[in-house]
């Protein structure tokens, strides 16, 4: 049975789940969520996910939300991206760190800088968030010194989570050339067979609304 992932291309959180599915080899298909058209706030979508968020994964009668949960399900089903048994909690540590320190703030900053009308962009908030993001980039870059992957010797959910927003072209205060170790690590992910850019992997692109 084909797994369905309700998602849209602009969402870094949806990208984490979509990329995990794509690289896992599981049979899946994207289902477009018109987030910017208000679909996630509709009563119909709230029945799908009371949180009003994407992604949502459906595998038969099973429905899951939150990218980290979906990633773990993919690991349990495919046997991939969990790392070595002794690394289980280290992988989880980095997934939770990303959700709190990196992706959450990168997603908000990118939204404020690119998807709000220019006159409504709160510059003080953006500056504050960029400062916090710089600290997160430094943490990740320092950790990646001498490492190809965040945990262990292969790709895990730690990598798939932390990279979620870092491939997007819209400006939000991140330039991979400024972070040598992050840049090398992102190249490792890009060079993984089957890797796709978020706008190639999921439907939905800012150009659709241009």
C-alpha cells in the first residue's frame, strides 16, 4: 500500500519526512496541501490533523503527524536512518535539538523574511531570531568538525531533521559558505543517491504564487 504524505514544497518540516520516505525506498506519494491558500485552517483539514499543520502521513489506517514521529515510523518500517543501536538516544537528542533550536527558528525567520508583505516584516524580531540561529549554526558546525554525519558513520534521522531548512534558496540569514563543516555535510546529503531538492520532491513552490 502506498504511503501518502500531505505536504507542500515550501515546508522544511514536510521536507524532513518526504526526504526520509524518498531515501528509504518505501512506496509513497505526496498529497499537496495548499497551505498559503488557507487549506490547513479549514475544518476538513482539521479533521485530518487537529493541529492544522503539515506534514501528515497516512499508511493505510494509520495516521501520524509531526516530522520527527513520521521519521521514526519510517525507520521502524524500513530499518533505515536509526543508526547503530547504541546511538538511538543520540539520534533522538539531535532531532529534538533541531526541532527546538534550528528548524523552528529557521522556519519562522524564513517565513517572516519571504512570505509576508515587505511592509509587515518585523525587523527587530527577524534580527533577534537570526542571532539565535547563528548560535545554532555554530553548535552544528562545531559538532561536525571531523565528522561526515551528525551521529555515527552514516545518515540518520539526526541529519534528515537538521538539514530540513538548510537547502532552501530563500534568504533567512544562512549562507552555507560561511560554515565550512555544515557545507561539507550538506554536500554529503546532496550526494546521497536519490536525494532531491525540496522543490523537486514535493508540490508547491513560491513561483506558483508569483
